[in-house]
């Protein structure tokens, strides 16, 4: 059975590494990007899921999400330290599929 491909777009290297290790332990292929612009460059037709931080330098996750949805229907899980209801509703209106608030447990992300 082919592995699913996940793109992690997160500026915090420790969080990015932790999520990568978790996903690889569950048999996913993982690509990593440190900001929205890098993430857009790595996104391709083989990407099955994007895990996207909101607050990043340069292109933030909301802008990246908007750009992704212009050409792809890939599922997006938003990661954010911002857990206000407004932020979640805004993300869902933009087309995300789930919203996980940092800090999170590995079980919650999976």
C-alpha cells in the first residue's frame, strides 16, 4: 500500500521536527517547509495533506491557505497558538478541514 504524503509548513523547527517524527512513525512520507512561500513551492499533486501553521514570517498560513485553495482541494489542518473562536471560524471559512491549537498532544493531531 502506498504511503500518504504530508506537507508540514511550520516556522518553529522543534514543532516541525516533532510532527515529522510522529508522522513518519505512522508510515507517512513527509516534506517540510519553514514558511508559506516554501510550502507553496513544495506542494504538488502527490500531496495528500497539508499541516499549516498560521503565524509565520513572510507569508503567513492564512495567506498560504488562500493561495493553496486557488488551485488545490488538498485537505489542510491548521496549527496555531491562536485558539479563539474567531480564528477557528475564519480558518474554516477559508477552506481548512481541521484546526488544532498549540500545544497539542500527538493523539490529538493523529
